[in-house]
């Protein structure tokens, strides 16, 4: 794997820690600011909305920028945003600073994927995507549990300052290791809009939205679920999130080769398994042993789907990967935003114990869409793992 791809993964590690560390801090943030658990969950929602809404617009604005300069500038802004979040005097300003930081995330993810897949041959695109996504999943292994530990031991502010330090290290790696490249070719607005009409891309984006939305509905409230339903003390949460993250990292790196070989089948199989795992958490998660077993399976399948689903969208229009990458990031994060908001409604009305079976139902719908795509592709080059043709009709 090119060393520049590793540098991008280091940056995504910092970014992933910022996005998900709040999940382990929700109980502390709720108490510190005197807001409900569901209100504290808005810190996940607003970040995801910033990526989903700001991503396509900001990516289009920055489309002609030289990639290295763009990515370095974004990481510098990321560092500043996390410092401001750590200094936030009230919940409202923390929401604002999270939103501003999310804008850097939106463009960085799509631009890093667009750059990363140009550094490898076509047969290893999903592996490059998996390596970049690996930074996000390793954040679940190390960043989120460590952030949860620091937040519980000291203050919720400490993890934000720690992430700013991680961002500074990632910034240095980007400056030293990323290659300077020519700006990408201009893509007419009409071509971008026609891309949106491709049925394969539309189905891929809806599959991403529902698949990730369903699991994030449950994941946003995994800390209170483990405390109130499984019976774990708060001091155990960082260990459990570490276990989840290790499983997620293994699943992520195992998924890359599978997505290269069977791009659609691996998505359908992974989503089907995830729906069953979330359903199992509803029942097995009522005991400590059962919860640990399901947490491992959930991490491996749920976050292993990241590169699989990203690859699914990228393959739909590989000639404009920076656009499809941004659209996929928007779909992921609309799912995250919608899932966290709906999860808050579920927690407020039905209780935290209901988030897993409702999440499972949503993921099951996503799995059915992927299965439908598998059936449609039977006997085609896409089923065999061949890239979509650049001349694919938009009709």
C-alpha cells in the first residue's frame, strides 16, 4: 500500500476519533450541561448533518483545488475546530463548533478517497478505500475508548484537546507524505446532475443511508444501553468500546479484498448479518456475557461495511470518484444524523432497550435493496467484480 494512503489513514484516525468519541461521552455531557440523554445525542446528529449537507456543496466548491494543498488546509482547520470545542462554555456553542469541524471532515473524506484510488490499480480500489476507512475503524479501537476513559477520568473537554493533538500529528504526516498532484479535471454541473440519475448510484446511496442509519440509531445510545440494559458499570464502557473497535478494525480490513472480488454480494451478505446481529443484541444484550459476544459481532460486521458500501457507490461512477465519494459520505452521514435523531425519539418514547430491534428492522430494508441488486446483476461483469464501464448509460 502506498505510504501516502497510510498518511490519509492517519488523518482519518484523528477525524474518526472526533466523530465518534462523543458516543462514549454522552452521559457526562448530559450531566455537565444539564440536558437530557437524547439532547446530548444531538452532538452526533449535528456533526453528521454537517457532513451530509455541507459535503457535496463544499466538495464542488473545492473540486479544482490541488489535492495536497486542500487536504493540508482542511487538517489545519480541523485542529482549530477541536480546540474551540474543548473550550466551549455551553452546549449551544459546542454544537456550533462540532458543526464547523464536520465541514472539514466532509471534504477531507471524499477528497482523500478520490486521491487514494488514483494511487493504486483498479483491482485494488476497495483495498485503498479500506485502508483509508481503516483510520476510522482504528479510531474506534483506540481513539474512542481512550477518549471515553479521559472524559470519565478528567473532563469531557480533555478528549477534544487530545484529538486536536492527533490532528496536528496527522497534519505533519500529510505535509511530509502526500504527493502533489494536478488538479482534477473540471466536471460540468450537468454531468454531475446526470450522475445522480444513474439507478445503480441511487440504489447504492439509499442502501448506505438505511444500512448505516439503522446501526447508528443503536450505536449512538450503546453506552446507556450497556449501562441500563446489560448492567455494566460506567467504568467498564471504555473497555467495551475498545472491544467493539478491535472487532470493527478486523472487519474493516477483511472487507477490502471481499469488496474488490464481490462488490455487491459482500454488501448484501454484510447487511443481512448486521440486521441479525442487532436483533440478537435486543435479547442477548440483557446479560453481560451476551452483550460482549454481540458487541464483537456487531463491530466486525457493522463497521466492516464502511469500505464495502463506499466501494459500491464509487463503482457506480468511477470517472468522477470525488463526486461519488462526496455523495456516499453524505449518504453515510444522513444515515448517521437520521439514525441518531430517530434514536433519540425511540429512547424518549420506548426506552433505550428498543434501539437495537428498531435499528435491525431498518438495516433489514437496506439488506433487501442490496439483495435486489445482486439478483439484477446475476451473470453481469459487476457481479464478477469488474468495474462499471465509464460509458455506462445514465438512462
